[in-house]
């Protein structure tokens, strides 16, 4: 079982159950609907940030396949999901744009509810 490297667009990250030894785990879901769980009892997992740091980002990680499932064995990097169009303008993927629109709507609602006008 050798490590492979993957670069995928993360759409969701959740904290998984802690191991029997009390160590944390995370489950990443990607835009192709695959999920990858961090390996159990791995010290590097303590170095991960909160899940929101990885959502809507392109992440690079190492993994192995165990019992037919991909298990993350090391985290390498996370970059914003952006695409540069033919004219050189940055465009976000649809998943990132939808999340931005959702957050913008939430902010607008908060402002209106607190009497702030646009």
C-alpha cells in the first residue's frame, strides 16, 4: 500500500468520531462526491485547522486505499478554488460561488435586522 497524491476540490469537511484512543478524525467530501477520512491515531491530524478552513478549497493530500476506501495519510496544502478565464479574470467554481452567495445573503439579512441600510 503505497501513498498516492490527490488534488481535489473540497465541498464539505466534518469532524468525525474520535478514535478509541481519543484522537480526532476528519471526513472530507469532494465535488465528485467521494469522501476521504483521515487515518486513525495519526499525530499530524492535530495540526489541521477547523473544517471551515478547507471547505470550497482545492486540497492536496496523500492517501492509501484500505479495504476499498481512501484514507488520508498526510495533508499537504489548501488553495482557494478559482479558475482564470480566457480573458485573465478570476472566476470561482460554482460551488464556491454558491457558498459566497449564501454568505452574502446571510450578511445582508443580519444588517437589515439590525437596522443597517445598504
